[in-house]
C-alpha cells in the first residue's frame, strides 16, 4: 500500500503567494524526500529530510518533519508560474514509496 | 555525467504484443528501481534490482511482467502480452547504494496499448 498521502490533492494560487503541501505516512522512516514532476516528465529531487531533523531549507523551499505525527510539509514561498507541477513526498526504507501527489498550479 | 537514460520514450503496442523498456543507470550506480505511474496518479513501486539480482519485486504483477539487470548492459522491464491496462508511464531510477539518500529518475517511457 502507498506509504505517503499528500494533501491537498490540488492547489491553485497566484504568483507571489506561498504554497503549502502536506504529507502523511504510516510507518517508521529513515528519511523523507520531496520530488517535483512537470507534466510528461520525470521526477526531480527537491529536498531530503532525515528522521532526526525537524526542519530544512533550500532556497524558497522549507520542509518540516514531525515523526510523532508521521507527517511532513513542503512550503514554497513567493511562488512563481514555473513552480506549476505535481509534488510528491516519498519515504524510504530500501526503496522509495511515493504518495499520491499534490498538483500545484500557480497563476501569473 | 549523463543521467538515467530510458528508451524508448514513447512506445505503442497492440494488445498481445510484447513491450521492452530499457534503462541505463547513472554511471557508478548499481541499484535500479522501476516504477509505474498511471495518469493523474503517483508512482507505484514495481521492482528493485542490483546487477544480476532481483532484490525486491513485491510491486510486480504476478504474470506477464519481468525485469532484469544483467552484468553488462541496461536494465530491461519486459511486459508480455500487453493489455490496455498496461498503458502507463514507466520510470526507472538509480542510486549508488541501497537506501542511500537520493535516487535519480529517468524521463520515463510512455507505453500506450491500442
């Protein structure tokens, strides 16, 4: 069964706004990763957060991890139209298990 | 350093034919993963291989699907007697070590069964 579930399934915002996506998972993890997928393309790794970390930043991305609640969030600040894509969380043991994704649309 | 290379990018097969999808991992990567993505859905794990070994095939359908990663050459995902429900994007990914940080994805192979 899928390990991760993203919420919301779809999100539409205006350029400049912040976008927050959430991910919940079911079992213990080594780390959690976020990926981005443009339509018709492969997945691009965005950020990895380890199970002993609570927050991590990379450019306009901020990821939090709450292992007690088995949840993570991805915040994209000052969004741009080019951020339009699907975003997936993935948890790993010896392989990555992906959530169902959040489709983000950023309107100019 | 070339990324994960998949071919063909697009493949059309008639029902009952065979589909072969190829994946060359990144240089130095000995672990390969195959995922399937149906339209508007997430990626579903299929199989994890190392050179000449299948490590985890828990996501592979019991029939018609097989995968290999020979000592030389690319990893192959083979689908025999394709049916319309096999139409999907098939993604390959590679990593240098098991459970190691990031895995790197190819651009995918889109299979359409007509």
